[in-house]
C-alpha cells in the first residue's frame, strides 16, 4: 500500500488481487521510501485486459472514423502487461509504433469498478491497418505498461472529469478530459459484463484521446530511445522508454 511517500507491506502476505477481492488491506510493520523501490505492474497477472477502441470523440475524428454506436471492445493478452517504467520492446515486424495514453479501470469483487490506474495502449499501426483483428497490433509483449498503482474508486469522485496528458521526449502530444469519452467508465463495465464475467484484477483500458502519433501531420511514430510520459491527474503518472 502506498501512503504519501512510503510503500507499506501488506499483512498476512496478501496480494493486490486479494485486496481487490475484498480482503482487508492491513499493513505490516515493514515499509520503504517510495524513491527506494522499483514499481512493477500493480496487477502483473491480470486475468483479462480489455481495451476500448475509438472512445474519444476527437480521437475518432483524427482517425477519420465514425462515432461508434456501442463500445468497440478488444483484448490485450496477458503477456502485454509491463511495469509502469517499461521498457516497451518493438518487434522487428513493426515499423509504425504508436502510444495511447489511457485511464484504466481496475475490477474488484463482484465485477465492480474498484479503482483506476494509468496505461499506455501501445499499438503497431501498420499491423492494425492490415490485420482485421488487433491481437498482434495491440497485444504484443510489453505493449501495456500500467501503473504506477491502483487508486481506489473512493478517491476518484468523478471519473468523467479527469485530465489525460501524454508527452514524448518532453514534447506535449495528448491533452484532453475524460469528458470527451463517448462511453463512460460505468457504462463500459456494464457493457462488457453483459457477456463476460469480470474478475478482481481485470483491467479495462478506456480509450485514448486525440493526439496520437498517427494523427499528426506528418505522422510521428515511436523509435528506440524515445521516452513516453502519461499523466492522469491526480491518479499519478507512468514514464517508460522504447528499447
């Protein structure tokens, strides 16, 4: 558990998924300064990672697509989950690597929304453009850096009024409010739950705002050595490099 600038061990050997499932999050005696630890993905073995495509009006417009009538849902495989500090690794087959800063829902007990974190829905635009299914374009190894921690839902009074910002090499790329989302967080949870049992630790990446590399003129794709920073105030931020 993170409190201010300290990281506390959970009593009884509990994991984050145990707490998301309803176990009391009591802290043990051992703690460390946040600056002294390396953060891993909050839920490193998520059962399922759902993604939502074209869920911001401005992003949909920059892609030249129509507003969807219902959420566009895809799945990123477990191997895509990476620490918030990355790095992400670009497969040799990919030539157009892109970032997508996203507010991410974390599921708790009973399939309910338990909290939020920050993620990069890394995307291979060339594969996405030529393959009807996005499993390879969005599910490659390390294509989902996520963190820095799970902010519990009670600390987020209005998930529809959060600011999402992305920088690449300190250059501002994305800045938007979740108010631009077409389908809100609660609606996304209900929609997926119509057909899929949501389990503690499942993640739902809620879509990305406008400003992705492919939408720039000319397009600006990620390359080795680039550093991506994604911030959702006050949920925290993640910073990762491209290997």
